[in-house]
C-alpha cells in the first residue's frame, strides 16, 4: 500500500477527467483505508451484512405494496 500511496501522491491530473476524480477520491479516502488496514477483524466485503438485512428490506417493500 505504501507504494500505491507514493504513486497516487505523485500524480497531478488536470481538469475533471475520470482519472483526476479517481486520484482525488483515493487521496480523500487515504485516512479511512489506513484505519481499515490496522484492524484485521474488518471484512473487505459487506456482503454478509447485506444478506442479513435483505429479508427485512424485502418484507418491508412487500408490505408497503400490499397496503
């Protein structure tokens, strides 16, 4: 990750290109990524959490259409 951050920080994209937006996004997310990487308990995916709440969301959507 250190080499990735070194590379990102060296970039100087101009204008509103997709690359410029990606570089700015990465730089804005850097503190959160570093925090994420310090805790090995964090999952890189939120699929388990989404599956856990899906039944409640689907049930709520069903009942809102029935009434």
